[in-house]
C-alpha cells in the first residue's frame, strides 16, 4: 500500500503575499501518516484467532470435533467479532485458502479501526498543542506547473484547520488564485489543465488490492490438506509400483491419482477464478459515485474519481464529502465528522469554519467547496486503502453451512479411519508377515489413499463455497434487474423477508411530478398557463413567481432547462408555464438566508433582500404545515384576507383524495426589528415562521409506476406484507396505497405524530394491521422497524434520505434508492435499487429465495452422495476386504458432487413458483424435513442397488466375477451405475417437492452443460483410462444397463416425494393478508378502511 513520504521539519514564517505565504502552510513537525504507525492490531488479531478462551493449543485443535451447530449461528448484521472468530476456529477445514476466501479479514478490520482512532487522536493533539510548521518538499514541483501550493501545504491547511494561515494567503479566494481556479466558474475542464493537476496533486483514487491471476487460484486449490496427502501417496505408489512391477505397468495407479488431482485442481481453480471476475465487476459497480461539479461555469455530473484539486464541488444533504476542501458558500451546512475525528456531535461549517474533510458526511444544508486535497493526499484515502483489504462479512448461510460441513466431516473422518483399520486388519490377517514384500507395501499405500480420499469426499468443502457461487451468480443477474447488492448477506436474507416497509415517492410512484391543480387567489385552477383565462392579477403573479424561483434548491439553465429534484422541477416548471423568467426574478432580489428542507421539518424558507432594501421571507412545504403558519391568504380580489380554514382544508383533502401531493407556498414582509441590526444573516439567525400570507396550494401528480400493483399482489401471495411509509399527506398516501393494492379493506392508516404517541404495546397491537403511515419522520420509520423485528418479522425497508440511515441499518435488509438516494443512505444500505422501482425490490426477494432454495437443492444432492459413498465403501470393506470405489473414482465422484454439482444446482434461475410459498423463518432449520425425506429415500435406494450389484451384478450383466479381471469388471459396473445414479439424482434435486423436475431444464444451459460434461468424462474414464481409473471398458449392453439402473432414481425420487412429511411454519412468517385483520384496533388515531 502506498504511504506518504516523511516530511522534513524545518519551517519559517513568511510574509502575506500569496507566493511567499505558500511555505507557511506546511505540515506539523514530525507528523506521520496513520499508514506509517507501527500497529499492534495484526499481532492482537492473530492471537485472538488462534487461541481459545482457555489459551490452550490442544483446546483449539479439538474445537472442530467438539463444537456444536449453535457455534455456527450468526446474525446477518453487526455480529460480535469474537463469535466470528470462534466459528472459524470451530470449522473442520481442509483448505482454508478457499474456505475463508470470501469472509471478512478481521485483522484488516482491526487495523482499520485503530487507524481511525489514530486520526481522531492526532486531530485532538493538533488542537491542544497548536500548529507547528514544516517545509513543504512538494512545493517546487507545484510551482514548476504554475501553482502556488504543494500537496503538503494544502493538506496541513485543511487537516490542521489552520484559520490564521488561511487568512495570511487571502482566505478561500487566495487559495483559489494559487490553484488557478475560479470560485464561481470552477476549472476550465481542458484536458491539459486536468492532466497537470493530476501530475502535481494526484488523482482522487487510492491503491486497491491487485486482482489475483488464474494461477493464484490454482495455488489456492492445491492447499487442500487431503490433496497434498494424496499427492504424497500417489508419489509413493508410483515409486513402489515401478520398483515392483516395472515401468511398463507399475506407474498407472500413482499416475491415475495424480491425474485426478490435476483435474480436481483445474476445475476448482477455473470455477473460483470465474467467481472472482464476477465479484470484481460488482465491486466496480459499487464504487460508482457521482457528484455535481462546476466546470466552465456549468453544473455537470461526474464521477468522484474524476475530481481534481481546484474543482468547485456542490454539496447537498446526504452527500459524502469526496475530497478535502474549503467552504466557499452555502446555507446551514452541517457536517458529521465522526468517521474521521471521532467528534460525535455534528459541526456547522461556514466562512468562519471552512475546513471540510474527505469522507465526512453532509447531515444538513447545502454548499459549494473548493477541493484542496484528493486521494492518498487525504487521511480518508489512507483509511480507504486499508479498507479495501478487509472484505465483506460472511453471510449467515455461509457460516451455517460451515457448521454442516464440520459435522458431516466428523462422520467422514470416523468412517475413513474405520475403513483403513478394516482394510489393514484383513490384509494383515491374510498376509504372512515373514514374507512381507513391496507389493504388500503398495497395498498399504493404496488402502491409505482410499481412506484419505474418503475424507476428501466426506468433508464437504463445497457447501459454504456453493453459497458464494450462488450469490455471485445471483448478484450478477440482479444487476440486470436493477439491483446492486452491497452486502452478500442481504441477498440471502431478502429471501426470508416477511414485511417490506416502502417509501411512496419514486418507489411506488414514477417520481415524474407535474403540477396539475392549484388553489390560487381563492380559486382552484386546473389550466396552469399564463393566459387571461387563469385570471391571476399581475401583482399576485409577481409574488408567486418570486416565491417559486427563490425558495428552491433547483435552478433553470439556459432559460428552459430545469435542474433539481422532481418536486423542485415540478414547481419550477409551473413558474415557467406561468410565463416567469428564473434569471430575471433571481437578478431582482438577493437571497440572504436559506433554511433548507429536510424530512423532519418538511418545509424550507428563504429570506430575500428586495431592491428597496426591505426583506421578505418565502416559505414552502407540506400543505397543512405551512397552512398552520399562516394567518391570511390572498383572495379572489388579489388582496390578503383572514384565512378561512374550512375551504382550504376541503381543497387540500380534495387534492389528496385524487392522489395528488399537496404543497403550500406563503410569504411575509419582514419588519425592521426582524432584520439583524448589522444586516448580516447567518445560519443561526431565526427565520420568522408565523403570521404568513398564503399564496397558494398546489396539487402535484406523481403517477403510479407500471407493474407496481402486480408486484404488491405477488408479495401478498408470497406471504410478504407491504406497508407504505411516506412523508406525504395521509389522504394522499391512502389514495396511492389503494391504487396499488397496499391498503385493503380492514387495513389501518395512521400519521407519524399520532404513531409516536402510542405506547410500545399499542404499537405492537397496531402493526399487524397497519398498512399506511403518513407524515412519518425518520424516527417513526426506525421505531416501526425496531418493533416489527421484536415481533419476529424479517424486515426490509427502503430509504433515500440521510435521516433514513438509522432505519436502513436497523432493518434486516436496508434498500436504498439509486436515483433519489443520498450517498449516506446508500452507504447504510445492503442493496441499492438502481431504478428506484418497487418491482425491483420484489425481484430481489425472488432472487433471495432462489439463492436459499438452490443451496438447499445442492446440500440435498451432496449429502445423498456422501451417505451412499461412505456406507458403500465401509460395508464393502468389512464384507469383502476391498473398497469398490478406488481413490481415483472417489476423486471423480467428489468433483461431480462438489464443484460441478454446485455449478449445476446453485445457479438455477428463480421461478414464479418461489413466490407462491411463505417466507423462511428466522430460526427455521436449514435442512428441512422435506430434504431429509429426499436424502434418506434416495440413499436407501442407491445403497440397496449397490448391495444388489455387489451380490448379483455378475448374474444380471451376464459375466463371471471370479478372479481379478471379473472383480474389476464388477467394480467398474458398480462405479458406473453409482455415477449415473448421481446424474439422475441431480436432475431429481432440481425440485424438492414437485414431481415434474424437467420444467425449464433446456433453458438452463449451465445445468445441461454440466450434465453433458459429466457423462462425457465418465465415458472417457471407463472406456479410455482403465489403467488409471481401475476400470475395464464396458460393452453397449453394459452401458445401457448401467444408465437404466441409474435412471430408476427418477421414479424413486417421484415416489419419495409422495410421502407426506409435516410442514414447518416459519416463525414470524406472514399468516396471510386476511388473517392479520382479525383483531379490532384499540389504539387511538388510526383510521380503518
């Protein structure tokens, strides 16, 4: 990882000129980047991961054999690090390089936490001791390119928050001159200018972990302990075979095992490499973040990685500050610096406190900033370089399957030891020890190789990795369904979701807003244009346009191009339709104070200074909230008259019942006493919010998204309750909820202020029937999510604002909006819905169920193979003194059921049938009773078939099993039939309950391809590689019989599925949309449909 170079400590204090003062903005003496601190985290973390509570090595070694399945039960969010360490120590692992590749690097995470702590400590120390100066060694290179400051000077200025040094160079304007930037027009944007800035100050990127090449995955696959032991056995077998039987015949057994190991490693590495490519592509998508930057006087949207020193960046609520910089101008800018300085309270930024740190979060307000430091020249860049190595936390299903693999592996170890002891006992009993020779030694090596191979088969390393494979496949496909998964656990958890708390605007609706009706001058107007028919007086029109064009965060570019949020755009478009000119109105007044909108207040205000020197305040916001601040309204005669609530309340209700979003605009001229004595408005100056005059109420149409009603109905069928949580008017929310099918007969709707007055018990009594919450605050949403989780629900919640972050983190699955969502919301979310569409959320739920079901199919298939292979070899060893399945054959079977089986079954696409079942409960056992039924049914059939072939196979196939050749022929038939049993059982496993297992099979090219590859290599193994695989070529008659016997697995599977087993109801699962409406509501304030 790149580290900043040491900085010299010499310093001088120079004069006030821009060029001379540059050297005074230098780094503190002896200051070192956090990356250069000696860290104890590595040692501490390693010690924690390799020692148990008793600190005994033997206890650690015994953990995989004593751990219970409860040790493999973790939360999908914020699990304790000690529990994460314990399950890893408790796992029976053959290849940790593969098994733990996609789990969190706890050591890196510990180092990251310490680094953040060091940043906070360093900031406090700077504040206490004052700033010392040091020579900036990067200054000459900067001056050679025409700049006045080096990277060290700029970094020290911002991180040291050196206000005096900023004053000495002429403030923000002086720094901008030294950087060749314009605070209004920004940079020119020419390629030459941008290139030289990157040469001097670097790019806004940080070093990332290099992508591993294919041979790295080959090396990882070779770290499997049993494969290493098998390779040693193969080498011994090769040497002993050549010595005893000669080169012509003695090398086949050892070479066969080595060839099988090569095949296993090659297929495994190829599969892992393809997964890595998919994850790499998804990581690139996660890092795509854009912001508004001023270049050439125009506001342009660009990637944060293209931002350079000298850029003018526009910040808004919910943004993450993309680089170090200085505040230029703005309103009520509040920054959360806890991620960098440890300061828990948000800080207000303005011209008095202009320093902005990369990685901090805009909690409120808006501003423009001058970029002074990017990438690795910021503390955040250094921290992010460490974070790239930390990885994602492992998913609950990955951990749970590690537990299954450990428990099954224990059984396999016991069977392997018993098989080896039985084989050795029979060999010793039939061998004259006095005449022990090399052939007997070779037999011991073969017996040991069989035992080790049984361990390879028995320890299902592929179980946890199948989760990763399925998740990688699902995440890749979900990208095309407009869902970007940020955290692996969310993909599988979404399949268990029992309730979705969805926003209205932009999620259920199209977020394409248009003002279609308005109450203006005492009359409801539907035709909103600047025509005589509208009948608005010129004086009123001037006031209305001033309110629309000043009380906004949007803007109109080039006369007609509207830029801003959908709501702002709708109002600005209304102003243009009424004949107004944005530029003319803004040029006629001076905006001196802005109180920005946020989801808690649901209103915003501006104070403007008029040409005559007087001041006026304009307010806009939720209709009833602004109405409550007004005492008068402009009437039909264009004059202000006492406000009549009855008529206006009826108008607002009428708009809301028509599914229109209602906003009010109002104003008041301020008295001299309400204006600051010095004429300077600051963010702390209160804005008058009473005695206003209502200008109008507008009704904004936001049509329902196509397909939302169908998606809501699909959720109901799947046992997922959908609740609308909106900041809009109650009646508007109810109208939209009815339209999309959320609000049904007997359902409840409530406003946030009333909801928060309920006791916890009343909330929990209300929630089963609550379908709409209007005028909700982020706190209300968080409380609802928390209550639902306490009631056993698995909750998915949508959010787009900064204040939604707590609810997104609290929910089991946080879903952030990709278009309307802020960066803070996206960082707090598990999944980003890139098109903000509710239908995409339903697709996520479908894919989540698909992942869970696919892994169940694979586990069912693999455990069946495990049971049959282990029992067959054990029983045969006890009865006949030899194992019918050799080491090479077992390795091939392991490849079929592990990597190839995972590829075939874990990548099945979702079907609509998945949404006809209730969700899986939070504590429902992963291996269901249906799976056990199928596993035991198939296992008994295959064991009976193997036993019948062992006893009657020669008679059935028409040959004599007497002698070595006869036994080899019989064992080949047993092996071939066994493999085809797995091939047809793999088809069986495509559905755990349905009799028809062929639906959609031809559309799944991966599954069909795996089947064909398996059959092809099986034919090669039997017909062409007999010397290596201990087989003999079979006749067409033998092949047809083997395939026919294996195909019996299909009807057997169908018969087994007819056996009824008790269904398990998932705890917390939905009882259905009507069952939730039985109890009457006793809580006050809710409305029943």
